[in-house]
C-alpha cells in the first residue's frame, strides 16, 4: 500500500523505542521505567474514581493539574503546559519554536527523537559533537541558530550539566532554548528556577520516570507565558483533549505525595551507586550518571556481544548501533534484586 504514501512518509526514519518483546518474561533494564510502583495515593484516586464521569470530555485546559504543577515548581498556571507524554510536548515545541531559517542545535549523541521531529517538520538542524568524555560544552552552541535543545541529564549518557552552564547558554542565546529534563529528578539541577529570569527558556518534564507513570503518558512544559501560549496554539490545532480524566487525577495525586516521590528517587540513586561500583569491578568504564540508568562500556568485550548474551539470559539492556557509542550499553537501574541478577549474569558472560 506504500503507493499511497506521501513523499514525506517515504522519507521518514521513525524513532525506534526500546524492545518490548512478547516471547518470554524478561528483566527489563532497557526502557528506563521505574522499578517501583506509583504513589499509593494514585491507587486510591483511581479506585475511587467515578466511572460514569468517563462519558464526559476532560478539561481541555487541564486547569487543576496545571495549578498543581505550578505550585510544585513555584510558578503560576499560565507558565505550565501539559501534554500526552513529554514526547508530544517536545513535538509541539519543535513546531512552535524551531521551524526557522537558521538551524536547530543539539548534541550529536542525544535523544534520538530529535532528528525524527526535524525530519517530520522539515527543520534544518546541526549536531554539535560532545567532547571525548561525552560532555556537553555550552560554548560550542555560541553560534548562529534557530533554537537549541539539550537533554539534562543527557540521554543516553546520563551526564548532567550544572545550572550555571545552562545559565550561560541562555545568556548567549537569543532563540528558544529547550532543556529536556526527563531524568532530572535523579541528581541533576532543574532549570525551573531560571524561568522567571529568561523568557526564551522552556523546560520539559515527564511523569514516566521518577513518577512511575509511564503507562499513563503524561508530560509537561514550564516557561514564560508567551511560550506556553504558543504550545497551546499548536495543541489546539492538533488535539484539544490530550489529557484524559484518569491521567489527570493520577498526576495530581502523584505530585501531592512528595515524601513517596523523594523516597523512591533516593532508593534509585543508591542502587545506581552500587550498580556502578559493581560494573567498574567487572572492568567496565561507567560514565558519571545523574539519571535512572548507567552508560557503560567494557574494556575488552564488545557491547553487542554482551547485549546478546544478556538477552539470551533473559535480561534486556539498551544497545545503540550508532557512531561513537556502538561499544556502550545503557542499563536501567532496576530493583536491588534485578541489579544483582544482572551483575551475576555479567560475571558469567565475562568469565
């Protein structure tokens, strides 16, 4: 049926998500899901939810959720946008801010959805190389551009930029800068504190990682009211009701349970430290991570062989067949038991 496709669809090279195989049960350390369940408050809210209300459309403006997020970040509701996962929020951001005559700048090793959006929306772009230690150098972005997007911490490396580096980036840029903070809650500094200072800053966040709500598809953006209005104009030209009633209620309950949120993040950070030490003892180079995963390469054994051997053993990790990182593995920080099983299998594989 490809004869009916447009030229654009023929040219697309879509994003490839982490494996979700159906052939057996795996220990899934490949998609950066939380090893812990959502807040107990989420269960209570969903259990008590009136099913009859599902016959009604949700609030197209998601007022209650936006007010809750605004309070959590010390902002006002007009500085908050919500969407169906942070991927949708990012897609709207690319359409709203980056379709210009100058190139969008982003790291050469980064979230692989960025080039997909550029292709989909016909956005000119330029990849800025990370240094030899996979670090972002903000001075490299001090050039003509139609926008900048950086994940912080970066993905798939997990390496974070300090807040003063982001501030310097904003100081030198007269275009919109999006800081993609999907993993920020695991040890990095959020740029949300800079929003009132810089009207060109947009911060994107997700409920999928630190909030354990990947299955509900919730994301949001924080920024100057003018940027949020631009996102709303795109959203309302695409889908006026992106957030369903159940997802909104669950998100509000999650944000209000700060203690549980912090406890889960602290456990993941502790497990990350233990896992990193175990990998280092097995002759891996483990890059410094501020995320819920580690990025590592073995001194002698190729990453693809380790990946395939782990899969045979029932453990999935993420392998990227990409330039510069084709000898690295991205490993989600699972539960204590999952990490222990991973290390035991690695000892066997590595002999």
